[in-house]
């Protein structure tokens, strides 16, 4: 079991800056996030898109913003638990006990939920019978590519993941690439490579087709794909891969007694505490009158929520308000050495 | 004010006045019409405000910008006349627009 002061759920910009705000008032925290990298929506949805409304930063991409936030919290040597989703939150005496889907347990005085719109999960096929083949013959991510050797693989999608895997698997497998329109949004070099492999019959491309149904009881025999004009084509295949990007799912947060209002957690605007004492919510996931879903609002909310945690972590102490420009305490927490 | 009609997957229809300048997505969200999630808040970064428009309307709507089609690739059951409602700005020309919502968004 990991014991610390505060657990932050979500490693997006709001959660990262909140690490900083906890750090300068002397509180320790750890961060859990379901993605395999730090940065949340900034890194997953728009790493290359410039953002223009971060105060004092005229222009920054999602990736640059994330890297700067990581640099800013470096002095606090925070532990990140990536690829991990919080499943259960339970009150335990004066503390909170938190369990993740990997079986990790935390015991903390406070929890700050900076979960955005929930955790990122792969978008799945909408065809019902797909579920029973999932993780056996239908995959949304690849853990062991060797299982496809000398088999027929049907890959759906038009982005980089679909293209990259189609190209790579075509070396040792028979590959079909199926996409709902005739343009691919992957990198230009991959599209060129794909066309080349298609000319050599290494990859068979079907455009304007979508999955319609699957034949097979225990194992997939073939799939039926439907063209825009309604025509159905049967394709023999052993495996089916879907790369439709990630969607955000609220997941277990709905079960933590937080009185959700349309996927959002109501909070007060004094310290962004939820209905549960000691649980705070900041960033896109919280709601209150006038809420704006902006990164800058998340920063403000995190600053106040961090101070809101103080009374739960150190019930017998009073928090003294200090500036980073003048406070020796704060500067030493930031690892700044000054020669007076 | 332009009237926009939102039809849920179960057939339930809602016709409401939406101010010029708002997006079709905002019209739904502000009026608590179920079926449009708009998880990213309208930044064209998810595909959870996905709607189907009728063929005759599809040609009258402003053309898709770069990126919208890419996001529609990730929508639930995309079709030929799919749009993201956050990218449709309400104006007098859109008076009478009918959008159909998919069975679900995620």
C-alpha cells in the first residue's frame, strides 16, 4: 500500500499544475492516469495544435505545454502511475482508500479528481457480435504481433495506427485495410508506402467500406463489409483489428457518490470540494455556475483545491499564505539555492 | 430565431429556437436535449456531438474544415452525411435544419 498526502487522478495540465501547487505548500502527492503518457487531452488529442489562451504564453502546442508543466514540477519528484485506472474509492477512518485496476492501493488524506472527461479507452466496433471475439481475434491494440504471422488480418481505420500496423504486418501476414472513405489521414510517407504495397498486392485496400457483420461461432470465419452504396462483400479473415482512436469514458467515477450532473462533478467555488469531504474535483470534470472549460480555469481550480487539502493532511496546522518570490520555505521546496 | 430540429435515435423530436452564432451542438446542450455529449466542449477534439443531416441539407451547410472528417472517422457509426454539430454555426440560412442523432456517442 502506498501512503501519501494526496492522490491526483488525471495527468492532464490541470492535474500537473496541481502537483506544483501542492508541492509549494509542502504536501506530497502521487498521480494516476489511464493513458500510457503524461499530458491528458493535450498530448492525446492535440499534441501539435497550438493553444493561444494560456496566460503569458502567446502560443504553445499541447506537447510543449505538457513538457513545460513536467519541467515545472520536477523539483517535487512526483510518482506517476500510468496505464492505470482508479476503480474504487472508499472512506477509511479519516482517510481515503483508493484501488486501481492493477491492484495498487493508496491511503491518502485527500483525493483530487482532475479526470477531464474520464479515461481514454479505445473506440470499439459498433457491430454487436464483436464483443465475444474481443481480445481473442478482435483487438484494439497489439500486444504480441507474432500471433498474426502467416494469418489473414483485416485492419479497420484510416489514421497512423491503422496504416503503421498494416505496413508492418504485411511483411508476414496477408493484410486487408478497410476504411470508411477513400482518404487516409495518416502521415504522407505512410500513405505512399501503403500505395506501393497495395500495387505489389502485399496489402489489399477496401475504401468506403465499414464492418457490417461477422461469420463464425467460436472463431471468426469471415467478415462482411458494407460499401457506401449498400453492397456487401465477404472477406475471409483470421483476425480483425480496429484503430478508431480513443474516446473518453467516465468509467468508475460515476460510482463514487459524487452526485454527478451530466458526467460532471458539482463542486463549490471556494476550494472545489465535492459533496464528499476530502474529495476535490478540478478542470473539465468539475461543474459550478459559470464554469469555463479552459486550461487556465483548471490552473486556478487546482491552486485552491491544493490549499483545500491542507486541513485534511495537517488538521492541527494553519496554512500560511506565502509567495514564491519571497518565501524561503517555498524556495527550498522548489530546490532553489540563493546566495544572500 | 432559426428553428433547429433534433431527432433522437428513438424518434423523439425536439424543435427549438437557437440564436444565430451558437453552434448546433450548443443549441442541444443548452436546452438539455439528450443524444449529444460534446465531451471536448466544441474544440473538434472528440466525436461525441456527431449527427446525421439529410442529404438535401448536407449540400447547404458550410463545407467541412480540415480535421472534421478525420474526427468523424472516430465517431460511432459514421455515415455519408455525418457532421460534427459543434462545427455547424446557426444562422438564418440554417432555419429548419433537421439533425438526427446516432444511437449513442461513445
